[in-house]
């Protein structure tokens, strides 16, 4: 079983990704970052989800509360005021003083074998880690991110939320990270969950009932994204699929950069000139039927 560290900003699609990751992987740690909602909420949400899944033994680390150089832009309109739909009574705990990139560095410097990093939020934590410890940019078996869109794809800039939110951090990861693989929304918005299938979550006990409530809220807010009015995207789940079942995807390899300032902020482009950037694996397509089969098998 692959050993992973999750870097997340839960968020409802992050919540579904987390629950599936617990089934598919040996989850070593969960790092949280300010993104869909503020850090205090993403941290509490991760702890709550692990508790509901019976995995309170997994440590949650709190990371960056805001992007490197920009103010935080939240997506509460899609995820709810605290990130998990209508849930507001999640127990609160004080944030730990040591930050996620510090804890990640300590763990990565240990001889603990192969580890995969999976990021479903802005890449602020990973950028701070790589800037402070450049040797750790090459430490990971893979670094898989929900990230922008394939260069040349026309999308609304706010749809590329993770990259738009912290483009400087995203560019740091592309510049220094090795074994990076990216899932763009141009692919994620093909792998849609039909609204009629949300009912299926209810057969999986307490955690299934929770996911039913979350996905009902989320589906109502995001239905139609991707072009089907009777379905909605579950973007972050694709990062879990990419590590667990990479053959679900077609891939291309390109050196990439991110536009960090101005009206094209957050746009992913092919790196030009003597940038000497490592190649990234970028998903170019997905077998949607096989992905949905994989999704439901995760709950079998």
C-alpha cells in the first residue's frame, strides 16, 4: 500500500478525497492550508473528518494561513461558511504552534522510505518547504496536485482556484519539484458525478451519511460545471485516483511555469527559454467510466 501525505484545504471535494485516500493508501499525515476557507476551519475540518472515519490516530498539521504574497480568497460560496456545507458545530481546537512545512521537513529527513505528496489546495505549504529545504523538493516518490489547467486550455481564471490563489507558490513547486504530476480542471471537469448517484453514499454507514449531506450541498452549488446540468465535478478526488490508478489517465510531459502577476495571474504556461525546469506529467484525458467505477469500488 502506497504511503502518502495529504496537503489539503477541506472543502467538500477535499473531504471526499480524504475519505477515499484512507481506503486506498497508508495516510501518514494530513497537512492543512488556508484556501477554500480560513486555516482555522481547514484544520478543524480535517480533524473532524478523520474522527468521523475512525482515524483520529492520524496527525493533522496546520500550515500557511494565507498565500505567499496575496490576501486569502475563500470559496465559501461553494463549500459553506466553514468549509463543510451546513455543518457549523465542528469541535474547535487551538492550532499547533509548529507549522506543517516544519513538520514535513522533520519527517522527510528521516529514513522512512517512499512517500507520495498529494495536494488538493493552494501550494503554499509545499513552496515554503522547498524554499527552506531545497533538497526535499526531490525527496518524494511523486508530488500530485489539483492544479490549474493544461496550457492552451481556455478557462475562467477563478476556476483555476488553487493556482490563482497562490501563483508564486505554484511556480516554486514547478521550478524545484521533481516527479510532479498535475490534474487540471480541463480534465477534472470531464469526470462528473451524476446528481442521481449522490444517494448511493447513504448505504455506507455514518461516514456515508455525512458524505451524502456534504455532496448534496456541494452538488447543488456546483451542478452544471463541466457542461452537464445533471452532474457536478469532484475535482480533488482525481488526485487520489492519479496516484492509486494512473492508468485511468492519459499523460503528457512538459516544462511549466505560472504567470504570477497581472490580468493573466494563475495561468499555467509552457516554460520558455533557459529556465531549465523539470518536466511535469500533466493529465490530458481520463477514462470517465473507469474512474467512476474506481470511485464506488473505494466504498465497497
